[in-house]
């Protein structure tokens, strides 16, 4: 009763107006033109931000580089590709199947290596991909790179990057559950080996964000002497063991392929703050190895790092929406389909001779 008296109609109206102001500010930061239609985007950003309009990842540019290269490495953030539960109920399952179809086509082309990197557990990751054909040809990473599977390995064969100690998780769990109890709609994910996460995506955004900052400071003070790091994502606060990052795994993947001749095309897509370490790794790689030797010829290494929605970022390019990501992947898979048709036609003609 006291809560209802405190939250009057006037207070509800004020909260709604504040939410509208926050959404408008967010749209402006993301490059949305409020005065025009939602599909019209311009570079309305703060002066400290990148010039978004000049760094858009254009499918035509990616296609040209893709078609001219022989060996390609594609790194995709699974959390970026996967629709939310609400989107799945609103037709997102069709989009998800189209995405899986594009990845399946990429896997069929010789010289392509595709990795999906996820923060989920191996079991949940495989469950999301259960309707995908040729999953054994896919490279996978779970729990931010703690578990990983090489392309060509059976789906139940997972390697581990390093040994971790987990005594610190008890302290984190106690703190996070305290904040979960005081913040409606939040919960603690503590079923992973190398990390524990406090999620607040479905709670009141302003209050949860404030609680998240307080939790972040509390965790940093409490865990300063332990081998962990505290990171903040789009709607979560995570504590993970030192060294268990997507960036470290990407570095391991690049070293693996470099020892086998390297790649001359690299595409990496991410959309979260915790994907920045991937972009750091690839930026260093691009600066250190601009060319490679292949069959006696020097080839330029074409690297495309792209963040989706979030700015600023270390990534060289940006895209606005998940639909833009679908467009890039579908264009690449279309190239593969055309090559397969051309090869089948040539094989048919040669059999007639």
C-alpha cells in the first residue's frame, strides 16, 4: 500500500517522459534521425564519436575483397546473431533460419573457416544450432572462449584454453544475489565455469543501470586481489577469470592459421563492449601482418572489423542494425552459391565432352 501511495499517477507519467527522453537521446547517439522516418539514418553523433557515415561497412566492398581472396576467416559474435525471445515470437525464428542458412553456405566453400563466439555454455550453444546442417565444419567458442571447438572436430569435442580457480565465485555470487534481491527483474547466472553474471535486461533500465554501477564498484573493491576482471556489457555485469576473453581466443585462432599459411580475408562482427578485446587483437594483427606469402606471391590481408550499433569502438567499420548484418552475410553466401552453380555447370559440360 505504501508503495502504491508513493508511485502516484503523476510519478508514473514523469517516469514515462524520462524513458522517452532517454530513448530519444539513445537514438541520436546511434545515428537515428528523429525528425524523419526510422529507416533514414544520418551521422548525428557527439563530437567525441566517430563519423559514423564515413565508416559504414558496405556489402559491395566486403564482396569485392571476399571474391578476390583464397583463404578466409569469419568471426561472428553469436550473441549478435541470435534473436531475443521476444523477437523469436515475432517472426525472429525465420530470420534466424536465414542466418543459419547463410552460414551453412559459407562453410561449403573451400578455403572458408567460420567461428561463432558466444558467452553461453557449450550445451546452450549447441542447442541453438541443433537445426543447422554441417555443424561439425563450424568453429565454436563458448563461455567467452573458455571452451572452443575447431572446425572439423565432432560437436562434443571441446578444448579448454586454460585452468581456472573458482574460489572467488562464492564471493561474487553472494554480492550479486544481494543486488538481484533488491532489483526486480534481475537474476544471477552462475552455471558457467570461468564467469558469473548479473543480468538486468528486463528490469527498470534507469534503476538497474544505477544498481549495476554500484555493483561494479563493489566488485572491483572486493576482488582487487584476485585473478579476475569485472566487465560491463549491454545489460549485465560479469566477473570472469583473467585471460578468459574472446580476444585471447581470437589471438589463438589467428596464430593457429598463421602457422598454416595464414588467411588473406578476415571479417569480424560484434556488438558489445566485451567484444572490444577482439577488435584490439585484430587491429594489432592487421598492423603487424599487412601481407602474406601464398604460392610464391605476396597478397594483401584484407581485415574488416565491424561493430553493430555501438559507437565509439575500436572496430574499423560499423553497421546500424541486425538487418544490416543479415544483408552482409546473405551477400557473401550468395557469392558462394553462384560459385557452386558455376562449378556444377562446368562439371556438367566437361562430362559431355
